[in-house]
C-alpha cells in the first residue's frame, strides 16, 4: 500500500502560517494593519471563526497585536520581548497556537537517553531510589541564534512502557503528555512552578556558549515543574535560563 499522505494542519494554522510568511517576506510591514477579519472572510480565506483563530495564534506568537477599535497591527522585532518562557508556558502556547516555539526561536542539541539518577532531590521528586534508571531528555532553545534556555526532562521509567518514543529525538506525532493520556487514560497534570538559583555547571556553560575561567562562578536561574498522573510523579521538567535573562511566563 502507498504511504499515507501527511496530515494537514487545521485551516486556521494554515492561514496563520500564510500570514506569518507574508509578514516575514515584507508584504505586511511593522506598524501596518492586517486586513479585517471580515475582509479575509470575503477574500475566501475561511470562515469568521477560522480567521479569528488564526489572528489569535499570530498574536500569541508575538507577530501582531489586536486592539479593539484599532484592528490588528504587525509588530516589528523590537516590539517582541526577548524574555524566555517555561515548559508549562510552552505547553500553553502549543495548545493556543499549535506551536511550542516563539517567533525567531528554534532548538538544537536534542538528546534522549537512559541514565541512572544521581541527584537525590530529583529522585525524591520522582519517588524513586537514588541511582534508579530514568529517561533523560534535553534540548537547548535558541532565539536569533543565541542559546537562551537549556530544557531538561527527567522522566519516570513507567512512562517508557507506554511511550517507547521517549528514547527518540525526532518530534512525536503529539506532545508526550497527550499521547500518554490517550494510551493510559490517565491525565498528566502540572504541579506548582518552583524557581531557584545555583551556579552553572561546565556543561551548561558550554551549551550557552559562555567561556569563563574555571574559578569564575556563574549563577543561573532554574525553573522546575513536576508533572504527575493519578499514580504519582511522572516527570521533572527543568528550564535553566541563560545567565542574565529575565523570566516571563506570558512571553
């Protein structure tokens, strides 16, 4: 049998991508207004709900701003905050816009391996014994070519039973928490976000491209969220922010 055709994104996402490409290509300049929703509907771009959802996605991605009575205006790069977002905020962005990445953002150095957990605090949060095996996933988020956040996911081995894809670095068909819920019937929920400051490790400084003498301490902010299902802790998600970067949960 021939391979199945790739699944098309929803109509609102296709329209948002089309407009985003036009903004990037200069069709719409910073400060210029986009056509009204009704004008887009009249031009055959989709139903009112479709165009409205596309405009909402573009605003959530920081490409436009909508003000009542003033329409939807294209933002320039200087208008988009360069703050970082946490894992929880990325998930919210994903559900609102269909994308987890911010404008001009990408990620590199994606890894997925089995490791023994040598961190007592992480072991306690996951409810496992020290040096028990865990799945470790990591990637470095980059904004405009500059590493901004090192994301680490330490995942309980029971998740691997139903999600063997955890050891692959290629994108999954859906976000892993949603796949886990579909396959187990157990909803994954986030605990409160905790923040702490500590000194960066040599590996983290290397990921951020920061070269300092070995005796120079470099502090970093770490944002941590524990995700659980009805059986207990399932994943510890840490975002290690580049030194000097401020955190905003609604970037």
